[in-house]
């Protein structure tokens, strides 16, 4: 009756060691495909929050999930923007002269129509170096990736690229990098 067979169960011996993941996963390079640093939202569920939650709640969710960006929805389940850790910890809340527990996400979020995005087709053929140069030009730590959806006659957000993800996978500190567009 059980459709799923039990796997072979082993007992560790005295010589078993913990693998150091960093030594077994080769670092990506500036020439690696740009898609290798994209968080693919077709495979990984986006972390979301409603626009009427407080920025304190948003920040706690970011900490709990170890992320720096949340997708914002209204109660009609429409995607309306994003909020980043920089939005929450930066000058926007200070300018409102309120406590974080009294500021709504909707008061400091980045509205969807103000967000920068890259087309997935350009990501498919680009390398990480070109992606970094593009993000430097945009001046943002995050960029959305969209794919045209002719069936629904609207673009679909299918990915997210962040400088922190690139830094982790390439092993570079992006804020201190001096990359010229011609060298990538």
C-alpha cells in the first residue's frame, strides 16, 4: 500500500566528517551566467506581506526569513510594490516622525510602477559581470526580472536579483568593487 519505499539507513562511523560546503561548491565568476544568481520565483515562493502591516512586522519577517526584500500585496491579492530593509532602516521612517510599530508598509514602500526590472530574455544571455554593471547603473541593490506573458497580455515578475546574493555566490564585496562596464 505504501507508494514510497524507505531509503537505506546508515550509521555514521568514527571517521565521518562534516563536509565544508565552500570547498565543494566552486565560486561563480563574472563570466558565469546571470541566471545563476537569479532567485527564480517560479521555483521559490516569494515572501510577501500586506500593505497594512507595520514596518516593524515587515522587518521581523525579513529577519526571520534572512532576506532583505518583501513583495507587498493589498487585500485584493494584487502585487503593489516592494519594501526593503534599507527602506525600513533608512530615512523614510525617520521623516514620518513615528515609531516603527505605528508606520504601515504602505507609507514607505516602493510602488510597483517605480520599480526597475530586467527582461528575462536579456538575463538568459548575459553574464554576472554585465548584471553587476547594470545594477550599478540602476543604483539599486535589487532588480526584478520579468517575462512577457502573451496569454495574459501583461508582464509577469518571475525573478529577483540582489547584490547580496551576487556577493555571496561570487565572493566579492559589491559596494567596494570598481568594475568598469568595458571590463565585464
